[in-house]
């Protein structure tokens, strides 16, 4: 595998890679990950990660750009390991370096499409027309996707988007599954005590990268009409990202200083589970999720979901799954649905139990089995192919 991001950079891609690799190993499959080296460092002992020197991406303090020359220097070591497939996880330098490695090693390529660029790129290049950015994002995506042997989409909506772009490469849906440790009960009372939150105070939780495309602005504006009905409500926002300063300013402008709590990154092993469990409900309004793994993690903790439904979340949200779906992205409608649930403890318990039961069907081991089968089928197709794809003949 090769990726432009991995831990200690915390996001959905890092989580997906770690989850699949752990369960592939449990199934008896070996994997090696090529990923950036970060300034803060991280212990990778025994985890088969080849860290590559990297430098900071301009205007982006979170992400790193790997040195292409250092990746090439890995070729002798990689040849000696007799790999079967190259799995590309991100569409930046890792995509092109992964293609080069596959060509040199004579291996097929699989790529996971994690990010719905069409709906978020304009946030980062605001000077260009939104329609133009969507067009460029589609062209970029289509060009890259047609360079690999097989694509993995984490949801039906993402697969359908790729097909609408006229991507010719076969696409298989394999979501990221949940590890069993996500079901270990968090300590919501300890989280509330740590942050000075009264045990009786109504608490909403949102977890994820704090970025413009996550639509956290909507949740903050929704707090106004919600406070008219539930005066003491508190919104806890866990995570960091490029929109953190903006969200803090917006919360202050809306007079939410005593009704929002930004807690930053939390340790996934314990702190994050405690945070989920501290909530009376988990709120979500992202328009660009290719899966929505945080929804499943909240469900695994028995926390009911209140959410709009876009893209990958469509595969998760629905009747009998422990959630309240707000059909229209309108602040007062979302606030009314939230207030109704916060007032009804019996319904919250019922939805929480349904959510946990539904989350249990998203087994990480089952998803890893499907990925291993895909690797095998891609390798078999590659072995039967009389000629390499055109991109490999240059």
C-alpha cells in the first residue's frame, strides 16, 4: 500500500488503512505501507511501515509531501519481498508513485477512492468559479481512475459518482469496517467530568476533521433555534483541521461561547470512545462523506444519530438503524428534530440500542475478506492479460 497520509495525521483515510491492514494480517495476509515521515514522529515498530522523508505542503500545516526520489530508492527492497499487488490509497503523489512502482515491479494496481473532490475543492481554491472547479475535479478524477486496474469505492453513492464521470475501470464497493474495540463502552461520565460538563446537561457530539466541507457551520447556526427550545444544550466538537479557527470565530459571533466546546484531537483508544458516549446524540451534516465512518463509531457506542443524508451516509442511515434523518438541510428543521429527541429519553435509549445492533453488522473482518478476494481476482486478471495497459507502455 502507498498513501500520502497516515497516523499521526488523523483522518478517515488513516483509519481505513489501519483497519484493513490489521484484519488482513489476522487473515494471514502480509502488507507493507509506504507513508510520509512526520516531524512529530510515531512508533511503527512491528507494523511494516516504510516512512519516507517528506516536506510540508504549502498553506497546509497538516499534510506532507513525500520525496519521490526516496520512494524510488525503495525498489530493491520491494522487489525482494515478492508483492502481489500495489494498493494506492490517495490521489496525490502516492497515486503517481504507486503507478511507477507497479510498472517497475510488474504488478497490478488497486486504488481506493476516499475523497469526493467535486464537492469540496472549491473551499480551498475560492477564487475560481465553483462550476469550473467541479469540472476540473471530475476530469482529474476520471483521468486518475482510468490509470489503475481496479477501483474500490466505500459506498454506493461514490461508485455511482465515478460511473457518472464515465470512469472505465471496474469499481467494487468495499466499505471500511468496524474493529471490535470500537464497541468497548466508553466512559461518558469521565469525559463530562474531565471537561466540567454537568451530568444532566444535554450534550450533542460531532467528531471529525474540522474542514469547510464537513458543514460544521450548519451545525453551529442550528444551535440558535435549538437553544430556543433546549436552553442549556452543549455542542462538543472533537477534531482539528483547517477550518478550526473559522468555526471558533463563527461560534463566538453567534454567541455560542457557553454552548460549544472544541476539544481537539482525542486518543482513539479511549478518549474518543468516552467522547462519543458522553453525548445524548451524535449530530452530522457533511455533504461530502464517501462513507461516514464516525457515524458507525458513534452507533457502536449506542449513541443515536441525527443527520442529514448525502453521499456515503446514504448507505448507513435509514429506518431501524438508530438514527433520525433530517431530509431537508434547514437549520430549524434540524433543531426541531434534535430538540424532540433530547426531550425523549426512552426514544434515545431505543434508538441507541438499534444503532449498536446495526453497527455490529459492519464487521471489519468481513470487509478485509472482501478486499483479499479482490486482490486475488485482480492478480488473476493481470496474469491473464496479454498486454499491459497503455499507461504502462510509455
